């Protein structure tokens, strides 16, 4: 179930308000990332709602920040970051990037939210993905030597005492 899908015009208004507030404080940063800001300002995600809505069931806890995650992934590629985990930490700790992505909650989503979103977009059978995740690698133990009663293991490094 998707939480309220924010219209692009609302995002643009919120972004402009944040940029006006940030302008005196982080003017150099705004100039440095002006291409990324304009890219996100023009990226209209309204047409994605019919594509994304069927990926979420009608029941359960509503998914939030899906638009923000898409914008965040676009920004991640623009900043040439290749680790979603590192990027999620960066966005969570940087109010400038948090506001650029347009997250509607107080905290940024964790890396697991990004991965869950990408898995839903991939549209493979979920049972295959869950089976792959839940199927741990088998641990193969080596068969040790069976010792008889009153026997000791041979030394691993024979002759080390003589060398000393």
C-alpha cells in the first residue's frame, strides 16, 4: 500500500522553500550542485504512479518515501556514488541532500528501504528472491582423525622446538 503520492508541483514548492532557506547558509554548495538540483526540480514522477502502485499490496503498513527514494537514487548516480548503503548514510546525515530528495518524514529511509524498492521494481518472483536469501550456504566440516584410547594428536609443526 502506497502512502499519499505527492504531486510534482508540491515537491517543487517545497524544494524552492528549502532552497531559499539554504541560500544564505550554503550558497557555494547550491552553486556547486546546481545541475543536480535542476535535474531533480524537472524530474516529474507523477507518471510513475500507475507503474509503482501495483507493486504494493492494498493491505498492511503503507510504504512511504517512494518518490524520495527514486530522487535519491538519481542523485546518487549524479554524485557518482555506487554503494547504496553508504549513500543512505550520507543522505540521513546531510540535511541538504535530505531536502533535495523530498522525503516527507523526519528521518531518511535506511538502506534496506532502497533495496526493497529495487527488488519490487525488478519484478522477479518474490518467492525466488526469498528462497535465495533464506538458503544459507552449507558448512562443510573436515573429518578429523579418529584417535584411539590414550593416543595424542601428532604435532602440527614438527621440529619447531629444535629450531629454537
